[in-house]
């Protein structure tokens, strides 16, 4: 666990706080970043050497050698490799990594979630993740406030796209009531049964600031109700969520392990199938035809759950049961040439260790370049934010990270990010000379 080390305060944190307390970057400020190599996120040959000129919050020029305009600041990263800021499509930033979410409902408070969310957001940003899709907090709408506080410059963190409150059926993956029926438990109002209630939950979430809708289409590993492999929401309930979200111009992300739930979700028109543990050939074919839906696995979770002290044995059993099929699902998607989103389920894994997902994927046969494209330009496309983020191109937001070693030779280099810029502001720099 990294918790204590981070809480104690290290150089990067001090730097981050100092930077964010500073005034916002002036639109007129010019920075020229020089590096040994640039992997721009689109999958082409790296540029070497590389230079990126940043004007205010945006990228103004990219080339092998750029002139330094008078008055510009130069950040020379030496032989380091520069990449776009990384994107994680599945985090729970306001959830603590050492507390089971069901316990969080009875033993923690929304304010605790907000404070730890601030800590987790900072840790995640410093690990190189400049955008996260947050998949729903234990305490509803804490993620909305966290997103806004980061956007307003109150604290350092990734740009957030948030779910507000995940939508689950009674008895399913999002139903945390594990006590006697006669015991009152916190009312988080995330349960919706039948198309009408789902419709209402979608409308409520979007009214209160959610960017997208998260539904639990199947059972989950870290819960006690229906098994992960079984469909939880009916086809009609999933369709109701998608149709209503579409009326608002929003997407639906479906937590889905089992293949029936995966297929129902794709057919209904969800944007992402998260986890996708039992992805079968028919699901792969459906995804290939759809072009609007994406498979977003979370593979490193199994390793962490096995070692977690706070996860009960019953849930470790569930995790073991899906572990083998998760790897096979990933390999079949890879073999079919499907675009595969990048995600971690952080809070299930320690916040800030998001990049460890890369090594697991690489062990299952994905090339380093494909993994980098997944966590940058592909994820940006899945979020429909490809016009602003996901690659190092003129006009895009200056979200940049750098690593000392070559990630194409060793993908674990991404676990050691030494430079982080978000929208032109430097949050971490241990590489410049
Ligand atoms: Zn999750």
C-alpha cells in the first residue's frame, strides 16, 4: 500500500500544491518542452528528438526541433519519452482503497469521501493520469463536486467525467444492504427496478450533474448478491437507461461480467462494456458490428483482490472464478482486432497504481504501442473528447507526461512517470535539467 507514504507528504505533492495554488496559467505564456522522443498517442512512429510548444493551456507546435520564441520558458527533459496524458476509463476516486464499499456506507461519511477523493485525485494525476472517467462513488454525487473542484482549480487532479450515482437493481451488484431486512441502512437511492424506475434514476443523475450513466448490468465480484456471470438488469431496463440517456445526449457505461448481460448491453446501445469478463465470440462479433460500443477490461484487479486484507473470502472466490475468463476474453478481443479501452477500477486497486494494468495486458499479448494508444487517443474517442485530448497535436489541450525509460521497450516504464503537465500547468517534474 502506498497510502502512508503519500499521506506523509513527498516532494511531488509539495510541488503539486505549490503549483495549483499559483495563479492559472496565462494564455500568453509560452513553454517549449524538449525530449528524446515523442509517442503522440496515435500509434505512428515516435518522433526523435522531439519538441512541443505549449501556449497557455494548448499545444501550439510539435516538431523535431522547434525554435524557442523570445521570452519562452524551456523545459528540457533530456532523453525522456514524452506522451499524451494518460486516461483511465474506470476509477472510483472518492472511494478508499482499504475500505470495502459496503462498510463505507455504515462507517464513513460523505465528507470523508470528499477529502480522500481529493487525496486520490492528486495521487492519480501525479501518476500521469490527466483524465479519468469516474464510475460512481459510494456516497452519491461526491464525484460531481470533486470534478467541479478540480475544474475550478481548488485542488490538483485529473479532469473528471463522472457518473454521479450508479444505477443498480435491488439484490444486485449495487445493493449494499447485507443486513437483516429490519435494519435501517444509509439511503443512497441508487436502486431502481423496472424501466420506469430506471428512467427516473437516469433523469435524477443527469439533473444532479452526472456526465454519463453507469448501470450494473450483471452481478459483481465485490458484492454479495447475484453472481458476476449472471445478467442482473433485464433487456428492457438496460434499454430504458440507454434511451433516456440518449435523449439527454449522454452515454451509458455498463458494468458487465457475464456474457448475457454483455450482449444485452451492446444490443441496447451502451457506450462501454466494463470488465467484460465472460466476453464470448458472439459478444466480440456484436462489438465489431456496433462500432459505437467498446470493451473496457480491468485486469489487474484480480491480483490486488487476492492480496487485500479487507476483501472477504467469499468475494475472493468470486474474483478467482472470473480471473481465468478475464484473460481469455482479453485475448479473444485482441485476436479479433477490437479496439480495447484502458481502465483499472482504481479503489479496487490502490489509487496511483493505475499504470500497472499495462503490464498485465502486455503479458496477455498486447503490444506496448497498442496499449499506449488505448490509454490515450482511443480512450479520448470513447469519451467523445478526441477533439481536445488523447494525442499530442496542435490545438489540443497540453496534457503531457514523460518517462525516463522507453515504454516501447518496457511498458512498465509508464509506472514511473516523472513529468506531468495538465492544460499547460506542470504538476510534477523530476526529469528536467
Ligand atoms: Zn468499478
